[in-house]
């Protein structure tokens, strides 16, 4: 199984927020030493390159640190971060055009998420299924043993915004991990 990674374009905002809180003193050096491995500090000391791959574990540990320091240890904070990331991505020209073509309940929204996940996450397999009659969809992530729970919640917010934007309707999204190497996102149109 390949190492679980995340593209720099997604890693960038998390690193930038940790750096910002580090400079302001909200995150101390002791916090960093406790939260991440010593060899991971380089990801905060060097510029993040959007097109490169970064360890998903590092991303998850940085998200957890942000959640503790800025989000009150609430999963909702992570979901909101993922939602903001989706909004930022959808405001960019290339993604906006790609998403504009995805306009049918479930099938196209699910395939859009699968294609984006292939571009953003390495070492995992994403698939989608849907029921037009029930207005439900599922996104399944396999080979997700190393997918941090903080990243799971951030992706949940991303999925929610993606489906709501494509469907033009409110959706409810939940996630769970039925076994250690699988994550399931359940989407229901409101």
C-alpha cells in the first residue's frame, strides 16, 4: 500500500494557520514538539509547494493542533475548515468550470468528489454510489488506515459544500469508519 499523502494545495492553509498562530504565540514550541514529530518541523520552516505531496499524517497532526488551539477540540471546527477549503477551491476558475458540469443528483456530484480526491489524496481509493430515488449518496474511502480522524472531518465539510453547491440544495453529511481502513460519507439531500 502506498503512503498516504495530501497535495500541497490542501496542506498549505493548515501550515499557514499553524505558522500564524506560532508567530502570535498561541502555539508554542512546546505545543509543536508535543503535536508533531521533530522531522516534521521542516514543513513549517520551508515554503509549501502546492503541486508537491505531503504526509497525510503530518497534515492530520497539524489539524489536530489547530483544533485544540483554535477550535476548542470540536469536530465542527474541522468540518468548517473543510467547508471553507471547498469554497476557496470552487471560487477558482478551473474548478468552477469543472463543477459547473456536475449537475445531476448524486452521480455527478459523487464523481466530482472522486476526481478531486484523486488529485488531492494519495494512497487511498475513493468511490461513489447514489440513489436518485432516495436522494442519498455515499462516498467511500478505502485504504484509509492512515487517514487521520481530523482529516476525515475536514473532508466531510468539503463533501458537504461540494454536494450542496452542485445540487443547489442543502445536504446533510455524516461520516463514520466501519472498519480501520474504510471511511464512509453518507450524503442526504434535505
